[in-house]
C-alpha cells in the first residue's frame, strides 16, 4: 500500500482534540498563575484635581484672554472685570481716610491748645490764691486797727468786701481750671473715636485695593483650560464658575477593586496601567492610598440593604494609584479616560489594606 494511502486514512480528529486540550491546559495554567500573581480590574478611571476658576467680585467682564484647551501657567491673567467702579470706590475710600487722618491731627492740635489753656488757668488760680491771701491779711490787719480806733468801720467793710471778692476769684479760677481739664479729657475720647474711624477708613482703602487687584482673574494653578463659560460683556458674581483648569501633568488613577480583591493589595505595589486612548502602550504607577469607604457610601442616594429581598453583591473600594513621573505618556493622561490596571501582588512593600485602615483608626483615636 502506498504511503499516500496510509496517510489519507489517518483521522485528524484525535490530533485536533489533543491540540485543543493542550491549549486549554496551557491557558488554564497561565490564567491560574496570573490570578496568583496579579489583581486586575477594568473599573478604573483617570482623574485630576481640577480647579474651578471663579471671580471674587462682581462686575462686567471686559476681556477674556484664553480659549478652550490652551495651556496656562500659574498666575497668568485669564480674564478682566471692569475696574472703573472699583477705582472710583478706591478714590472715595482714600479721600475719607485722608479726611479722618486730618480730623485726628485736628484733635491733637486742640489737645495741645487745651494743655496750654490748662497751664494758663493754673497760673490764674495761683494768682487768685495769692490775691486772696493778701486780701485776707489786709482784712485781719484792718480789723485790729478798727478795734484800736485807728480806722473807720466803713474802711473795714471795704476791706472785707475785697477779701470776699478775692475768695470768689479763687473759686472761679478753680472752676475754670476744672472745666479745661474735663475738656482735655473729652478730647482724649474724641481722639480715640476719630482714630478708630481713621483705621476703619484705611482698612476700607486696603479692601478697595484688594478688590481692584481682583479685577484681573488669574490662574490659581498651571494646567489646561476647559469648560470655559465666560464671555466678554457677561456680568459675573462671586463664586460663579467661569472656567476650569485641569493640571494634566498631575493626573492619577482611581481603580475600583472588589472587596474580595483588596486583601492582597498594599501601599507601594507596582501597577501597570493601560488606556484605550494609548493603544497598546502602558504606564506604570504605585498604589498610593485606599478610600475610607466603598463607592456606594458616597452615592447621592445610598443603597438600603435592610430589606427582605437582599442579595449580596461584592462592593468595590476605590484605590488611588499614583503615576510614576518621567514617563512620556504621563502628561497625556486626561481625566475621565477609562483604563485597565494590573497590580503585582507578589510583594507587599507597604501597609496592606487592613493595616492601612487600622492605622488610620489609631491615628484618629490618638487625636
């Protein structure tokens, strides 16, 4: 029988079956090894600490100096608000502050004048007392002379009247001096009040200058402009979002692992990140931290599990992954992109999930 006939009679089915079984066996072994060495999930997304840009004063926008998707640096002017009303308010505040400072100086001048008046009234009191002492001595002398018959009674009465007038002059001088002193004391209170008003006016000037500087809306961080909602001529109010700035060079990944996976995760483990936007290229990173609760706990409407038809579903815990710096694609990772992550669990360089959570509780109790 020819060799060709023999070969043609051999059935290929057993060979194909054996090949399939071998391929399945090899695939199963590789899958098992992969499950032993890695934890993976495709429920992961790139994120960044996006900053919303909002005005701190109200007014009409006169200029918008950036467009969508442009790169800006920290401190760069993004837009300008009409500064004319703020400048007018600043001029008014400066004028009021200057007027109150002049009022303080006027009070100081009046206080200096009152000091001189007090000195003058004190000298007048001393003079009145000296005159009163002289008049008293004259009255005593004339009384003795009257008793001896040397002077008339009319003269004695005249001298007594002069002594009484001198005593009255002393009382008047004392009252005048006391009035001047009280006037000086009231000037101290008036000065304190005027000084306080002047300080408030200076604070108003500083606030007006701050408001004037805020007519230029500047970038709080470096990044890329997105969601620009401001246009020239638009009236804006404090707190209203004008645009967002995404620091694309500082993106990170939040991977939502099942609760059955996190026991093998630890801080510092190496991670391989794949994004559909990058084709087959990958990024490397490290596990940075674990969320304090599952994603369902932060939902707007939390899930109510205390029901009769409860079905256990594995919950997912957000895990933050830091991207290693220096990679060419690190700056191209945009927030919102879906990614796949693969964590190498063969090593535990840092705290495991249980250790990390226990440490957080201990630190909170210590505080």
